[in-house]
């Protein structure tokens, strides 16, 4: 993946995922409400220009931003609101361009996942993966 927007549900988790990416030498930055507006603008600009491979964020960036040709969105965690799910995945595949949205769903989130699909009247293809340790 050359450019990926990763969504998490909390500022703590955004920082945690961003730290893991950096430890694995992946160029990334975090954006959330505890960052200054200047830091947010700078990170978004670096991401759009291709300087960063990954941008890790809360639902702060789920609406109102346009990143041209964004190939991947990852939902590291499910959003609290079903509408936020649609806004998150809508960041990719814009203006007839290809894009993929990948959502990780833990066994604890499976009920919430079914609620999201029901409320949004969508059915999304899922694939079970072997258990893995996310720590």
C-alpha cells in the first residue's frame, strides 16, 4: 500500500497504531482532536503530497476532506455511529477512481457490525481470518 488512511475510534488508539507503524519504518502521522490545527494541516498536506504512506485518524477526517485517488481506507476499529462507517469508506473510490476499504472486526465487535449493516441497509462481504494478536 502506497497510501492508506487508517481510522481508529479513539485518540489513544490512533497514537498507538501510529507508533506501531513508525516502529515498523512506515512513514505515518496521527491526526486527532488533541493535535493542534497546524499539526493536523501539516500531516494532511504531507499525506496528500505522498510524503506519508499512512495517516492514522479518528472520525475527525471521515467527513469534509477530499484526497484525490486515495487507494485504501482501513477501519482498524468500527466507528461508534453507522453513518460514520459510510463516511469513512467514502474517502476512497471517489469520482469513479478505484479504491478499497478494509474493515477489521473483532469477535467482540461482531454484533455492532451487524447493527451497522442493518441500519445502513448494506451487506458487506466478509472473510474470517485466523486469530491474531494485535498488541
